[in-house]
């Protein structure tokens, strides 16, 4: 019996996903499968970035994959955060329920005490009243201890969930290779910086930095060395240590630096100091002692003046970066 049309299409989709995983040597993890599935299904933004990564790196390398994950990953992080929040809310509701039960027990105990007082006032035998009060006191004590244990347990579980939620939140906004903020965190920072600068009539600038000849480094020395070079540049950019600077990995071998309150010329002066320092070094591979030579980066800088949003700033910085690359690399240009 021939396949139904829907089944045939589903089978073709599965085959294409499998071919994509196999062609690029990707492990069949949930995250990799999800990226390939969305590529096959025609996720426009992902397809464009996916194809650009393959063209730039000569294949879907570890570096290219890390860049794709930083931008397009839909792995468990967001679901995990939602689950932690739901669990914390459930534990809080359980604690509130226990407190409500305790309040009910307290009211019941008060009623018993009041009834006992009335009974004693009428002159009835105190022995029975005392026995009942002792029994109720013992029961109330047991329930109070049990309630305290349940509340303490719920509180501990809520605290653990809060810790895990905070860790998941950090993970969702961090690049796993460099530890820098990722593209998701960058987009939030740029949005806040643009709105704050406009509201306070201030300015800020941003730079896109790109490691020079990175594909050649990967092809010559391998992707593990390429990863080390990415970490080297990330460390150099992060060492400025100023509260007014924000450094994020943009994807692949690209980084974005945000300069709060700085005009492009001031941002260029700060960044050029880092560029010159990096370019002056001779990089040696620790494992083999082999000299890698100079590692450099180029950058394009744009300010917010005359630009309607952060997308326009990024586009202007990217155009300036392209000119810097075209004119010989290891240089920084400002956007027109």
C-alpha cells in the first residue's frame, strides 16, 4: 500500500534532516536536530544565517555552530525557566495552604479553649474539661510542628528553585564558549541603551569587531585553536573593565562593544588601544609551543545620532567594518 501524501512528506522531511546532520558531522542532539528541522522547514532567518555560516567557515564548524546556537537556539532554556517559575509558584501556593490550615487549627483550638472556659464557669467537673484541653493542646502542638516542617521544606524548595531559575537565566543570556553575554543579552542591552539615551538626551556608540583571517586560522590549525583565538579576543575586549562598556559575542568570530555615553571618536580611541595591544602580541600555542603569530581584529563603529534605531546603528557599523576589512584589516573605521 503506497504512503499517504502526508506520510511521504513527513518521511522526506526526516530524510532531509538526517542528511543535514550527517553531511555536517553533527551529533544528533535535541538542539542540533531542532536547528536542522527549522532549516529544512524554511525558517527564513535561520536559513540565511545557516547558509552564511557555511559559506564563511567552509562548512558547519564548531565555531559556526556556536554562533548559530547563540542566535537561534530554542533549546530547553526558555521552557526550563518557565517550568522553574511554575514550580516556585506551586510551592508558594502549598506554603500558603499550610499556613491557611494552621490558621484554621488555631481558630479551632481557640474555640475549644473558650468552650472549656464556659464549661468551667458553669461549675461542671473540671477533670473532663482538663483532659479534653490536654488532648487538644497535644494535637495542636503536633499539627504546629508538622506545619512548621512543611513550611520549612517548601521554603527550602522555593529557594532551590530560585537558585536554579537564576542560573538558567544567566545561561540563557551567556555564550558558552567565552562566557560573554550572547546575542539575546546584547539585543536587550541595546534596546535599553537606546531608549535611555533618547530619554536623557545622551548618546552612545557601538562597534562590531571581527577577527581577521579567522577562516585561515581554523583551516590551518583546527577548530580547537580557533576557539582559543575567539576566547583570546573576548578576554582582550573584556579587560577594559569599565562600567560604561558592554561586550557581547555577536556570533562566530564577531563581537559587539557598546560604549555608553560615548561619541564614535571617543569609542574609537578606547577600542583602538585594545586593537593595538592585541596586534602587538606574538601568540604561542600552549600545547605545542608553536607560534601562531599575530592575531588581529578589525572593527566598525557607529553612533546613534541620525539613526532611528539600533538596527540602523548595527548596519552602519557593519558597513564600516566591511571597509576596514577591504582596506587591509587590523584597523577601525567609523561609519559615515
